[in-house]
C-alpha cells in the first residue's frame, strides 16, 4: 500500500489515562485525557489525518482483579471479553473528550471508536509463557496469596512490586481494517485496536474465537499503521526522547537513528523488554514493511516532534 504522509497513527500508552499514582476514578481519567486531547487538536488543525490507539494494561488488569474478587457472587468473564470491556470504556472516554475539545476549538471533525479484533496464532509460544504485566502492583505476600487463590502468575516489575503476567502473542492482522479505512475516508478520527486489540484465533472452519491474552499495543500499532498506509507512526511515552545508557552518567539522548542503528542498539541490550524494547521492536516491524518514519516522544512534545524539533525519529 502507498504511504500517505498526512496519515498518522498515534499510540497512547496505557498509563497515559491511568498512571499508577491515581485512585482510578473516572473523573481522574477524564482530566488526564482532556490534556491529551488538547494536543491532538493542534495536530488536526495542522491538517493531519489521525488514527488513535491506546494501551490498556492497568485497566484490563483491574477489570480482571475486580472479577476475581466477586467470583463467588458473579460469574467472571473470559479475558478476551475483559479486553473488549477496557477497549470500549477507554475508547468512549477518549472519543467523548476529543469531541468536546474539538467543539471548543471549532474544529468540525467527528470521532468514532471501533471495537477491534486482532488475529493471533493459536500456536504462538507466548501462550505457554505469560510475560505481559497487567493491573495493579501487589506486595510479595499479596501476590503469593492471589496466586494461590486464582492460579495467576506474578513477576516483580520495575522494583515497584509484583504484577500479574498474561500471554502476549504477536498480532498478525487487524480484522476490522475495512471499517477503519472507511472512517478515515469519511473524515472521521477512528479510535481503533485499543489495548492491542481483542485477541482472536481462526479455526479450521474459518470462524474466529477469543483467546485469553493481552496483545502488546505497540506491535498492533505498527500493523495498524502499515495496513492503512500511514506515513508516520507516533508512539507516546513518558520521556521526550529515547536514550542510550538510560539512567546512567553516560546517558545520551537520540534525535534521529536509522533502522540499522536501532536494531544494533537493541541487540546490545540498550532497550529492555520492560521499557523501550517493545516500542523499538514495533518501530522496526513497521519500517521493514514500508513505513516511512517512527517518532517516539512524550505527548506534550508530539506536535514539535512531527516538525522535527523534538522526540526521537527512526527512519529506514
């Protein structure tokens, strides 16, 4: 597919609307999303065609935790339905808030959320080795008690406590791409593939079924950008630029690197799997499949990054 430089996929991290320092109230999440949408309005005023996606790690983990705590009274839902719950809820908050911000700025653009299914392989090795942390942090004692009660697996995460880990298979394709494309052509801002998409497999009869997993949002964002021909993939994170030797006295910020450099730095262990690793891996996948540029930056620098004045750019 030909790449359109005006089409941009913007991927928000799950912590953008649900950082670890909030209580989890809807009012808190709406306030955070409001700030994000003010920045998105600037991009739309600049003539860009946006497609939005978001992570859901904190939210889907909390949904599953809530269900585990009420399992004696209400039958818990499968993980794929919980991903759909998080996708719909977060999509609604982003959709409504962006509509209101655009109204205030007198920008006549519609916004629509799509409940998006993403195909994965039934034999993906990730199903045998859960690795993606989701939900709240627990103490070691709390994690051990939850593991005994539910059978969940936990790991220590970022020296902040223990989190549940679930399978995170590689996304193969987005099933709802025709609907996303139709919205773009109609001038609508789609919100799609939230939380990496609802993970589904296809059986021998051609029918699809949900599976218990949470797909990495960055890798799905790369596929989304490739499938719709977006000339730029923007992955938002908590820092303005990617760094080498992060957190060390020798730390160096990167303004622009090539695919080859990114792959070499990744092989050298510069981008751990628990931090920048998935973003760099997704960037490489997108560029290998014809993408033109990846920008990794913080939300408040996104507009400047698209003009080459901030962020880290990764190019072929």
